[in-house]
C-alpha cells in the first residue's frame, strides 16, 4: 500500500499539510500573516476598550512549530452624536420652553430603547436632571440596564411677536416688576 501521506509535510506558515514545497515560507516554518474573516457575537453592553477572547487557537502561529495563540478582540465603540455614555449610564440633554418649565408638561424624550414620556413638574429649573430607570445601556457583567439621566435646558425665545411680548410684560407686572431694561423684550 502506497501511503502518500507519509511524505506530506505540515506547513506551519499556512496551517496545512502539503506534498509540495511551500512557495511562501519554503518549509522554514516562518510565520505568515494572513487575515481570515470570521464572525463574533458582540456581547450586549460592551464598552470602548473591552477585550474579548473570541477564538482559541486562532491567533499567531507559535515559534518552531509551537501551538497557535488565541485571538483577542479589543472593541472600539463609536460615540453617539446625541447620547453620552459612562458604563451602563446614558446621559441626554433635552431642550424645553420656559412655558413648559414654568407650567409643567409631559414630553417625549429619546432613549437608546426608543422614545418615552417624561413628566416635567411645574417650576422646573434649567439644569434639572431626571432619571429614567432601566433606559440606559445593558450591564456587561450583570443583569438589566443602567439608567438614562435627562438634563433639561430651558430655551429662551430669541424673537417674540407683539402678542407674546405683551403677555410677558403682563406676567412681569403681575409679579411686581415695573420697569424693563433693554435685552429680552428687544428684537
């Protein structure tokens, strides 16, 4: 029985057995770099810089015929234009009008899970932060999600029509303010 596999040699540069001389490393067992495509399931909650051992034995070839190392992946997570993230906590800024802040309102707020309703109490000041429980990023080594922190910013109108100007002057007078300097009521 002629067993041709006895004459075969394993090329450690290409990780394969061959009857012919390897044209890349010429049997010198030199390590060759080769990019191989593969799929990796990205864990929920992964953060920028997290390291993950994806495939055992799929890293670089060992020296002198040694075993292959493991393939480690370091994740680079793109930043969002709307949200800021710190671990499982998500931060979001929401603009509201001074009328909504003064009288209170129910508004829709963006989260990474979709829009949700948020009740703004009457008398809310700019910079007030509201916590939306469980609306943050998934916890990588735990269960559930973090929270989303929504900070409201009161937007002052730049251009008022005559009706709005008179209503605000009436409000100021009802509050005891008798004179107005230049600025807010000026176009």
